[in-house]
C-alpha cells in the first residue's frame, strides 16, 4: 500500500449516490460518487488509481462544493525498475 490520496469533488452539488464502501478495494476508473449539480446534471466521480478506500467523508444528500474532500484512498503504488 502507498500513501493516502484525497478524492475531491469536481463540482458544486448534492451527493446523490455513493457507489463504494469504506475498506473496500477500488480499481482505476470505478464510479465512486454521483453528484447532482445545481443545473440538474449528474456528475460521476472516478479516478485513474486503485487502492483501498480508507474513509468516506460525505453522505447521500450532503451538499458539496468544488474541491471538498469526499474520501481518502490508500493508493497502490506499482514499483517498476529501469536499466
């Protein structure tokens, strides 16, 4: 396991769905959260990393703002070597 990575909200809105649970493994580009924006659009939050979801910092129905922390992930770091 690597270090804890913050997952932050990409937009202002309301948490409509949490697609993951604490202490579960996530994989690259999994859907993690769905946020309903003030325009009525549904924004899906996903990341290009994998690891263990350490903690959820929001709940369904909570208002969020852009940059707000949604969760923390212990990112898997793949070590590769070169000559």
